[in-house]
């Protein structure tokens, strides 16, 4: 559930970490030692709309867990078009993982589409905890399987084979909480269609 706060209010890091570990424990047990070591890596940060967590060409080090808000991962095509590859909303981990692992320049930017509160941590330091704590390793593997394999593979197949209407319907079904938070051209970019094509789909659905 989103955190309610006034613009001037600063949310205590302890509260953010408590919320983070509450969510972690919904899916897996976590030992006291593992939580302590993981908590030592976490740093709260707020990105305002339009600010970058990662920019194209940066050699990234950090991963961010989204407490509240919305980040988008995209690249710019040879034609100069923005191509959105992923949205990171509440409960998701955001990062350019291949570039972080290989210590190379990121091909993607990750930008805040809303004011976004995150807990950041150094990914390579976290990988050391994966080897140290079996419970963190299980959480890491479960996350990879859920979001990088189970969720992404059907979408990639759909983008290659399905019509714009089917892709949009699948998006609405899978991400109903994002529809009102995104502009139409953002959705079109993610679906790999033009804003005009999306307008036709929306008109035909009326």
C-alpha cells in the first residue's frame, strides 16, 4: 500500500526498512543475521519525476527496491525513438543487471515517472550475501525466476506474434494498477506500437 506523506515530511529510514523486510517475509523466511547484513547495505533515496536512477552510458553499481512510485527502463533506438522495456513499481527491484555484473556501460536509462522512494544497495556487495546466507540466495533465485523468466518470456513471445489489441489487453490484465499512472505514449512505447495504433485499439474497445 502506498505511503501517505506530506511533501515536506521525511520518512524515517527505519520505517522504510521495516516495510521492506515485511514484504520480504511474505514470500520467504529470513534469519536475523541475514536481515542485519542486508539492512547494513540499504540506503533510502527519493527520486523526483524526471530524475535518473541510471542513465545511458553509466557503469551502474546499485539496485533499487521501489517502496513507492514508478521507474521506467528504456533505451533510444537508432531512429531516436524511446523504447520502454520495463516498469518498476512498488515491490520491484530496479537495475541494469547485465551492466552491473559485467561492470560495463548501461545500454538503458532508468528514469522516475513519479516521485519515487527507494531503498538502494550495492549489487556486488549483495551478491556476497547471496553466497553467505542461503535464505537470501533463495529469495534472490525466486525473484529472478518470477520476474526475469516466468513473467518476461510470455511477454516477449506476445510482442513478436500478437496484435496490438491483444498486447494491450494483456497489459491491462497484468498491470491494471499502472494504466492511470502512465501516459498513453508510454504504454504504446512499452507495447512496441505507435500512439496512433494505441488510439485505434482504445477506440475499438469503447
